[in-house]
C-alpha cells in the first residue's frame, strides 16, 4: 500500500482541507501512516524528503522552490499542479539543472508536472 511510502506528512494552511484530509485518512484506515498538519512548510522538521506533492499557484510554488530543492533527497521527486498550461514555461526556467521533467500533462485548462531530482 501507499506505493512503498512508510510515513506521509500532509501540510495545508486551510483548516477545512486538513479536516477533510483527516476524515479520508481515517476512512481508509491509514491514520498510523499519514499525519495531517495545519500549518506551513516552515513547520516541517528538517529532513530529506523523497517525494513532494504540491498543488499551488505559480507565485506560491516559485517561492517554495528553493526550500523544496534544499529538502529533496537525491533521486527525489516532485509532483506539481495548480497552474495553467500557459504558466508552465515561467516555472520551468526556475528549476535547477539537476531537475528533469519526466512527465507533463494538461487537462481542462490545468497542467501538471513530475520532476525528478537527479544525483548531482
């Protein structure tokens, strides 16, 4: 289950989103493996992260990219969404050279990317 993920920490600033996520976690019997926290990325204890999933608008995402790059483990992944296809190009130039797009798609006016952080 969970594609090999032992522990997942989900963070959102919206209390309602956290409440809904917690209800889904409990409904699926995963409370022992998934922790939901109301807050921001600054509250996450420092550690290397293998997978970051973010559904954020471009200004917010662009502001988090340095933090994400610092925290992502070598060979880690980002799953990114929350932006329009016309906004992808402005995000792409912000990625470091060791980040490779391995999947890109758009649907119903929204875009998504999967980024792989290659070993330096």
